[in-house]
């Protein structure tokens, strides 16, 4: 991933509704949710939501699929993986093993509390 692609992805996430959509879809995995279900869960108007979904999809963070009349959205795992790798590729002065469990950090911190 190059700098411009990372900036596009981070910019897409730097908005309240888009961040909430992304986090919601991360929890739902590859099956995703319909656009209507996403709108209901985050409390957004469907017309405004379509703009946000398209923005995240153009940034490579979501993918969509049509099933009859419904459009389903899910996290684009490869896009998310590339962004996280880009952000952590030079972690800890060449000691990437220190960042290896960064996704598990939240679970570790909550277990200590």
C-alpha cells in the first residue's frame, strides 16, 4: 500500500457514520449486513448512508453484493489487512514481533481490569 492509498482509507474512516459502519461490519464478518439493516443499526437515513457506504467501498475497505433487491455490505478483509500492515510495517525500530499481537491488545487490557 502506498501513502496515497492509506490516506484515502484513513480519510474514509475519519467520519463518525463511516467509522461506525466499518466497526459494525467488522463485527459481522464476511456475511455483512444489508444497507437497510446498517442504516437501522447506526440510526442513519438510507439516502445519507448510501453516500458513506460508497465512500468506504471506493477506499477499498468495504465490498458489496446484490441479492435480489437488497445490497449487502461487508468489510473488505484484504483492504483492512493492507491498511493495518501499512500502519505497523516499521513498528518498534525493526522489531515487528512487538506489534504482532496488536489486535489482541484490547482483549489483554480488558482482562487485566
